[in-house]
C-alpha cells in the first residue's frame, strides 16, 4: 500500500492477541505502509509478515523472562524515529492502552511535539478467554469483569488489593500472570475467595500454541506445573471458567494447533493463507521467490504485437496471467487483439485470472500438470501455432508432447523468479525453524523449494522439524531431494492442499 494515503506520524497500533485475523483492518493497512516499525515480542508471528520488506525494523522485547529495552529507552527510540518525519508504527501486542504502556509513549511523543495516532487492538483480556470458550460475562454467573496485570506482584505497579477484588465479584482476568500465579492464588484465598472457585490457565491464546488448563483456585498452580504452562499466559478466575466445557470451539477446526509456513510469492499467497487460517492454522508468510519482469522485453513486445499470428495462447500459472495483463496495459494493447485466439491454461487458478477480465479458457487439462497440458494441446491444436507465455525456467514436460506431435510453438519467458534478499522476516523464520515450531511448510513449485533452501539455508535438523506439503509430483521430487518429509496434494489446488494437511493431522 502506498504511504501517500496516510499522514506521516507515529501510530501506536494494537496487534491483537496473536491470531493475525484479529488485527484490525486499519492497523494492518498502516503496518503495510510503514517506513519504520518498532515492535515487541507479543506481536504474533503471522502479523510480522505484514511488514514491508523495505521497512526499518526495531525490536524492543517486552516479554517476561527475556531481555527487553527499558520503557525509557523505547520512548527515546519513538521520539528519535518520530522526529525523522516518516510513517512510524509502534506495534504492541493486544491493545496499546491495556497494560501496554501506550499512554506513557503517547505522553513522550506529545512532550516532544511529535504527531501521533492511537489504533486500538483486540485485547487478550477478552479474546484469549473467548478462544478457550470462556465468556468473561454470563447471565447468572458474572455481570462484570476486572482486568489486572500480573506484573504488579513484582513491585512494578503497586500491590493488588485482593480484598477489593473479592468484594467486587465477577470474573477476574490477570494478564501476564504466569510468573505471579502463586501470589495471585494465595492472595485471593487469603482475602476470602473459596479455594474451589473455578480458575484457568490460558497459554499462548489464539495461536497454534494455545493451551487451556481448567482447574480451581487452590489447585491451579499444581495443575499448571503438571501441564508445563509457561508465559505468555492469562489467568481467569470465576464461575464462567466452567463454561469452557461446553463452549470451547477453537480446537474443533481442522488445522487448530498447527503452524504453517507459506512460501508462495507474496502477491499469490493471500488466497492460500486465508484458506489455511479459516481452517484454524496459524500462518506465517515468507515468500521464497519473487516475480520479476525481464529488462529486455523485446521478444515479449513482438509477440504481443502479433497475437493474431497464433491459434493458441498458453499460460501455466496465475503469476503469468497477472504479468500478461500488466504488460498488455503497459503496451496499450487492446484486449480485442485476443479475438480469434484460443486460450489454454494449466489449472483453475490460472483460468480464474482470465475470467476476471471476461475471457474464458478454451482448454484446461483434467490434471493440472505441465505434461497433461502439453499432451492435451498435442491432440487439439494440430496444424496451429502456439504461443507459450510462462516463467523463464518452465517445465520441459510441457513442450515434449508438442515436439513429438510436430506442432509449431514459441516459448517466451514472460517473467523470471528470483530469491528474496535476506531480511528481518527471514531471520525470524530461521529462529522458528531452529525451534522446530512449524508443523508444515507449503511448496507450490520447484522454484519455491529452491528459493526456500537458498534463502534460509536450513540445516538437516531444521528440515526434520516439519512436513513439506507439495502441489504436484515435480514439486514433491524437488523437496524430497533436499531431504524433506513430503506429503502431496492429490489435486493441485489450494483447497486440496488444505485438505491434505487436515488429513495428515487426523482431522478428516
């Protein structure tokens, strides 16, 4: 998104609780336009993929138990970057004004006459319990809820008045409460709350690492230790916790609890990412290849100027279709130049790119592979000239049947793929691979496999930490040759790829 749509100022943006789908539309649009991003550890992994590769990124920590910049240092960085006059995003987990110290940062900016804007986020105080099936209010059980920071036990923000909380009733929600859990439970019971009061630990809510431990106030610490609960975690205390037994839902999605790395080019990843997130997966994007138009376009320009010389136009990818229309516009070639020319596409996704422009494919093979496309054309295009417009290093399986049938064709490189330059997102993904955090990595072509290997240079141990989900046999062979454990989508579509993962996860 172009920066010109937004004023150059500092934006304090709430990233939400972790699920990328819970980030607000405004927040995501601003993040995509950012020139500088100052972020903390609580911004979800999937959200970090929204940051432009050209943006300057500054990490300031803010996770319990790990090194973090002090709030004074963060304020200094904000002021320093804000004075440069660019579009600066301060990305904070949850909501900036709910224990996010957004108010302090806003004060620092105002004191230095730096313009700013607050973009609220979905707070984990409500969203995390909801993802575990716990409503923070419920008729007959709780008519109010109270949000408390667990950090206060470390003496940072004053002692908690447990007696006041017990008197107030309602649901109690302690954010960042894992480390202070013993003091919280003891303080509530000493203030008169019954030890049998329902309570819950909610770890890494709304992400693939989400875990729910239902217990009681007196047993919460013991049950949490047994389950290995670790930060970040929310503590909920109140009768509403019992509703999780009937209201839990997030684990019922086919890819719930699964973390997936999508390596498709950024401009083509959105459909796949949306499909996987709808199935419950936490998705991180790292384009393994980028589409680049050739500098010398003379061959392309000549072909587009003489489209009428051909009986068939052949496309093997949605990217090729996008580039084709981009170049048509660049050359001011009228769409009517396609009149009388038949269109062949390798699959449904490629065909849909043409349907958007009111052009319906004349041929699409039953199996969406280069070999099947070539064999089909060798039967129906005899005596006609074929113009193939595709990537520079296209599959030779497409032209073999044409050569065998003696069909005249011209194979032009419409674009070529390149491997992205290593950036902050690359380093984040490397750390996640090292920690074996991904369940699946998707590959839609041999080029995405090669780009993944070239960009990330994963060790053999990293490759053993996930399953490669491949579209097509050629892609599978490329991944297997690198030592990956592969599963292959039966049909080369996004839906089939998602179903393939669900089946592997045992949820079909």
